[in-house]
C-alpha cells in the first residue's frame, strides 16, 4: 500500500463514504457491507493468479477507505465475469457488479495502471456508439495496433482466416435508429445512480 | 408453432454465423417461430458496464423496450448468446431490484420516445426453450441421424447458468440440461467437470496470457476425457476456444485439436441436415474428423449410445451416496 | 361517542364510578429517555380525572419493591379499585404487578399494563410525538381497565405421566430424570432403537471418550427402568387436551417380530439374504439386512423387518428369517397398532437432520467418490462401523495420505442456512485428530472462523495445532478432480483462497470430509403443528423465551429439549433434557395447575347453532350440544385465543377480558374520544 488513504485516518465516517459510494453506484443492491472476508470469491476466481489483490482483499480495502489503492488495483480489469463468486458467496454480495462499478470509477478518476483493458472497453463502446452494433474488425485492428503491435502478425493471420470463413467483415453495419440511440445515450450520460 | 421474440446479438451476425445458420435451419423442424426484434442494438457485452453504468443499462433498455413494443402474443425474448442473455436478464432484474435504476433508465429512454416496464418481458436462453418448451421427447422423435459414437463435452460456460436471477437452471455449477439434450441426440456425453468454467472471456483481448491458461484448462480436461468435440452455447466461448486454440498451443507447446461447435449444429446433424446446412466449415479447428466419426459409423436408432465404462464393483468398496431421482433415466 | 357502560354495581360504593390509579415507569432511561414522563403523568392527572383516575404517579423503576409498595399503599389510602401501570410489555411484568395488586387486596385482573416501552419509547426517537403516543396508550388502558371484571383463576389437576418424544440423548436424559423421581414416562422413538445420533459417533469432543461407552449405560437404564414404557418403531399421530391432561395417540408400526417370543439372538439377521444400504444408522456408508437391529447394543434388542425392502413382501416368497427363527417370533401378519395414553406433560426431543451436502454441487459430494459427509466419516471412524474404524477411501482399502476437512458446509451461508451449526468446528478438529492418530496423513482444516467457546474446547484446538494439522482460513470454493497438471493427477483438488496469505491455493488431497450443517428435521413443522407449538422460519422449535425460558414453549405443558430447538453439542443437549424434566417435575409436584381465566363464553340466547365456530377451535374446546341446538365451550380446554369470537356471525361468543365493550372502549381511549364532552362517564361493571 504505497498511497495514503483518501481521507484522514481515524475518520470513520469518511472511510465509510467510499464504501457507500461504491454501493450507491452499483446497479443492483450490492450488499458489499455484508462481506465476512471468507475468501469464497478469491478461491473461486479463475483468474486470481493474475490479480494484485483478491476480490476479498479489495473489499477490505474499500471498507478501510483506501480509495486510491482500490481504484488502482488491476483486479476489476482481470475479472472475467464468470459469476462463480457471485453464486457461491455466502453473503450474496453482487461481486461482479461491484467490479464493473470499480472500473467505471477508476476510469473517471484516471487511476488505472495499465490502459489495455480500459482502452479495449472504450474502443468497444466507441464502436457501439457509432454504429449501434459491435464491429469486431474495427475493434480488433484498433486495439491490437495500439496494445499488442508485436502480436499483430499472428493476429492478422487469424483475422484473414476469419475473413475467409466470413466470420468477420470489414464493413460495419449501422442500425437504422442511430439517432434515437444517440439521444438515449446522451441523456443517459447526464444521469447518475445515487442511493 | 410456438412464437418467440429473438434477440440474435452482434456475434450471430458475423463471428458466430454458424450459430445463426444452424438455429435458422432447425427452427422449422422443431416447431419454433423466432421473430427478430427490429433494429436491435448491441447489448454492451461485458464492456459497456465497466465504462458508464446508466448508459450501459439504457443501451440494454432500448432492446427491452423495442421487444415489449413488438411483443405480439409472446412476451418471451430468446437470446442465444450468453452475454446478451445475461445483460438483458440482468437489466430487467436490477431495474426491479433497485427501482431508482429503473427510473433513470426510463428517463434516458424517454429521450428516444421509449419506455420499458421492468418485468414485462421474459428473457430466456434458447437451450432453456428447447428443453422446457419443446421438450426432449419431441426432439427425440425428430432425430433421424443419431450421433452415435461421437464423444461430446457439453460446455455451457458462465453466463447462462449464472447468476440465474430467475432460477431457470438445474444447477449453477453442474447443470444437466445440455447433457440431457445431447444424450437425446444419441451422442456419447462425457461428464465434463469444467462444463461451467470460464473460457477467458474478453481476456483474449486485454490479457492474452491469462486467457490462454483458462483455454488450456478446458482443452486439457476435454482431452483427458477423449472428447471428439466440445459443444457450446455461447459465441464468446466458441470464439475463444476455437480461434485461440492455435495461440494457446503455441503458448504452452501443446497440440490440442478439438473442434468447438454450437449445440444447435449438433441438433441440426441429428435432425438430418447436411454439414453445410448445420453451419459446419466456419470453424478454425476443423471438425472433419468428428464428422467422419459419425459418417463412418452409421446411425442405428435402436442401439442406445454407450455411456462410458463402469469399473467392476469391488466387493470391499463402500457405497456411494445415493442420489434421489437420479436412478435410470435422468431426464 | 363512547359506548355507555352497563351496570353500576361498583366495588367501592362511590356510585359506580371507578377509582383508578395510574403509574408511569421511567424504566431508568429506557422509557424516560424518549417519553417525557412528567408531562405524561400530569396530563393523566388533569385530563383523565373525569375518566376515573384519582391518582397518577411516575417512578424510576415501578417493578422494584419500592415501586410495588407505592401501588399497594395507594390501593389502601385512595381506595383504588383499578390500576394501570404504564411500563414495559405485559409479557415481562404483568405477573409482577398483578401479584402486587392481589397482595394489596385487589383482584389481579383489575390491573392492566400499558406498554409504553416496547410500543413507544423503543420504537420512536422524537420525544414530543412519543409522549403524545404514550398518552393515547395510557388513555386506552384506562378505558379498558374501567370495564374489567374481577376474575378467578382456574385450577386443573396434572396427570402424573409424561410423554417424551425422541429417544436420542436429550430424550433419554429427560425420561430418566422423571422416572428416577418416581413418575411414569412413555418414551417414543420412531427408529427401531433409542440412542439417536450419539449412537453413531465413535469419539466425543473434547475429551475423546468413547461415545458408545458413555451412552449405552443410559440406553440400558432407559430400556429397563420400571417407570419407563419404551415405544420404539412408533410415532405420535395425534395429541388432544391441554396442560396436565393430554391424550396422545401413538402408532406402533408393525415390527413383524413378536417381541414376547423374540430373544434377540440375531440368527434372522444372519440368514436374511437381502442386503440394503443403511441410510439411517450407517449414514449410507454401510449395509444392513432387511430384518435388522441398527447396531449390536440396540435397545430394545428386538429386530424389525424393513417391509418395503423385504423379499417376502416384494415377491411373496423367501421367509428365511421365519424358517431359521428358533422361537417362532417372526410374524408377517402383524399390523400397525394404535395406543392411546394420558399424560400431564410432553417433552419434544426430536433432534436434527444432517444437511445434504449434495446441495453444494461444487464440493462434489455424490459425484466424487472420495468426498465424504461428516456422518459418513463418523461411521468410518467407529470401530463397530463398516470399516471397523479404519480410515480408508471409497474403495474400502486405500489409506489416504492427505485429507482435507471443510467446515461450514451448508452453515453460515445464505444459499443454504444462515446460522452457525455450532458443533462443526469442534467436530472437524476431532476428525483431524483421528486422521492423524490413525493414518498419519497430512490433514488440512479449512475454516472461516474458528469457534471453540466451551469448557476445554479451545485447549483441544491447541492440541490439534500441536499435532501438526494445517489450518487454512478460507471458505473452500470448490473440490474438483479436473487436474491442471501432473501434480494434481488422480487427486481431489481443494481450491480456496488462503485468506491469511492473501493468495488462491489448490491443494491436492486423497480424501475430503464435509462438516455438514445440522438442520431441523424435515417434518419439524408438521410435528410442531401436531403438538401445538411453533417453529422459526428455519424450522427449529421456538422457545417461550430464548434466554429465560429455553425449554418451555408458548403451549403450557409442552417442553422442548436438545437439537430440536437449534444446533447443540452433547453437554448442552443433556442439560436441556434435564432442564425440561425439572420443569415437568415442577408441574407434577404441584398436583394442579393454575390457568389464566381468559376464556371464550357462548351467550346461549344469541347462538343460532350454525356450528361455524366448531371446527375453527385449535384446542378442540368447542362442542355442539345437539339436543339443545347450541354450541358450548369447555373452559378447561379453551386457551382464550379469540378465533371463535371473531368468527361467530351472531356475535354470540364473548372473550372473558376481551368483550366487545372492552375492546371498543380501549380503541375510543386510544383515539382520545373519551375526552370529548359527549363521552359517557365510565362506571363499574
């Protein structure tokens, strides 16, 4: 832990505020405050080996008000949304959705350490906001060029194979109601979820 | 004919064309009528939720609102793609669980003159519809070319059996639905221990090394069971295991060569479709050997498929815990 | 408008006007912290004087002897004929204040409690509005008490016999205590033998004394005691009556063995050709015959024929047992028998069921051969069990070199049971010790929190630590046979987060033992209904008071003991069995029981004989008198629940102490309608 907590130590209310904020910004009822630190999530996670903190530790950090450390963690970005932890959690914490919340908060606070994952999500979102559909060719080329230039040759050969099997197109498809979707998303961006 | 609304999702348009083609090919024979929602948009996959919450749910909400508007008789929306299925179901569920989310989403939808009442659409996966609405008996009746001799690893991945807000599946860890369907098709179904484990999801894009390990575990387990083919219900699983199988082999120095097919493709073969009509030929790891197996061993509907060898009972061995309702036909 | 009050025969001869004293309790700061007690008292003095209040006081602790003296003194000095105590819930101190009134010469039923703690101060924070609500509650109580009639308690005799249901250690203990005191006991057990779960165990924690060695002497005593009638292979079908006077109907299931002829020699079991997996006593790990006694020390020693599995009953031939029985005791013609017994009290000690670990699919029980349940493991370690006490894998021969023991399977988990099963930590420690002692294998215990809070329990934990058992703090995520690499081939892999190391671990072992939760019996809610008691939402029987009356229930004369009320270890179970016996002996000693005079009464002139009420009574207290065409209520059976009062379409049934007039007057008082100028003055009944 090389960063100071976001709030003065000893100020319990301020510590709790980060937990409350994460809860409020999570889609369903997060139940984050119910965590008993049993480790079911960290034990279940198929990608735990690559995480800097297990989900359980991350929840302890959130409780401790360690805002910056928590938002800098790579854990939410490694989460593969397999929902094993969610169905096994003895306290029914909405773990996967808390991970989504932490990602969006990290992007807002610009606290992520590796930009690969946030960029991938952002590129994906850009495609969707432009066309209303995902566009894999555009996504893959933009993403691989930026983040894995060395892997480009093997990716390209795979891409050609995909193209030849008609599993990829070089032209995106745009939905008819793009203006409507645009209006909805623009309005949505002005809204926030509060408790 | 049972009518349903269909949300195909982006993958089925291009990457998982085999899934779409096979669904469309078996739809009629199975007595299904799937009406595509007009001008649907992307569900946001696993990406949009991590960027901005209200827009992500508004994006899904538009599809639900369109489906509700188009609902004509059927209010059941079928989503064959796991991520789409989960996102649609999740938005519907959370809009009910946290009413403030529902209000916000509808505020956004109002900007496009749309509205969605949470709970007014039922989101279901195609496999669920096939098992519970069409029924295994009806499917079995239509099987003309049983897949005798084909060893199949049933693979559901994550987002269909979990988190399962509406308790539609027999289990979160070891659901039996796909196994039962494949057995009815005449295939030899292995008890695949990783049937609901992760394929790597988007990690193939953002942390390939993490993804390769997850892919390796699945291929390794299927190989240990000598599976001829892995049957999946999800475009993402299919893509990761199929398109990245070569990369995984290079990464670990392994030589797996297991074809990954959609379960609807196997249904198609069993119903007597030819390989092309069932969407074969688009897979990166060729399914030719697997197809040969069924080809050289002609189907015999009378003979039940062998379901693995059972070791001779040792007189000293202790009994296994008995499973109520598990004896005999487990349908 | 308040209803006029009938009659006028006052006790105090002041023209029928009641003389009421109101006492406001501070309950320390429990009430006074939220309710302005001075304001409340002066308001009562001023505004309720017209309603008959002649004195009002407030005091720090009304329930103290000084507080009670205050009331007694006022009864004498102010010639009070009614008392209202505004304090806690009547559940707590109604008896205290009614007794104080009786000592001061006032009929106890002329004293009412107004609950301004549970219903006011504890549930509100704003003083002003809480005080207003308290005024309303007191005003209602004043109107009600003015209309109370003096009542006399009922006395009923107590039958000296007791019914004990469940022959586990709790039931055995209760039965022995009562029998030793010289009173008859019927001990009913649904299995063929008494002994319960304790008979399945090998060792008991933390002392590791042999379970059978300490249990079987008790079983033998219970089986041979002159005051105990043992009814095994039997179930209670029906219970009628009330405290002191219950009638129970018991089904004695057909044993197909004539116990007068049977010597318990065991030849029939030897000769029976049908082997059946024993899912009860051997927890599914071993076999028995279709005719069997569950274990050698069974009490009684007579076997039973498992009818659904017996070849003769299935195919119509075999009769091997009959052929070989030296005394001709086999009787295939036997049928279920019903016996009816009269008892004064009932003790329910029906025990628990083990959680089915198959429900936690990710632990693989039932799918992975070498995953065992805790009861299976108990049987395996038992020297009389299927492996003669040897710890081996499912193949029946291979000794494990590493064993993982998983705590909290089905406990402390919202997907299954929220509660802690309380015994599993100690049980798992015992297992670890036994594995070490008998196999020398490496042992891992996976726990969330180590809970060892009884005498010598934590010392046992220390001992197991010393023996080298490895403890991993983390709830196990999954048990799998899907090996990821060569080190895992052929093993069961326990995947968990080691939360103290902060890292995910995969630990290959040969054997996994699941310490499964204790659950209420599957039929606990039907049993509760049959005996007129209640179950929690989980299914455990509910105590009258969880701390101060843990073995009584809300139904007088029905007591509960052991795991039927919640998970417990053996010492606590035995203590409860003895405690229930003490409560029963108290009633027997008294010879008769005083009963609350709150009863329903039929006003015969108004009864149309429609019989709507007849079947509604939960206590079977209502009889239809055919020749007169009216319904009557037996005051000894009636518990005053009020169901019939509400159901009667003619308004012909009145609850003593809860007449329409009393209830309506109390409501008017709550709404402060009694303060309106038009309100009719209260006068005594």
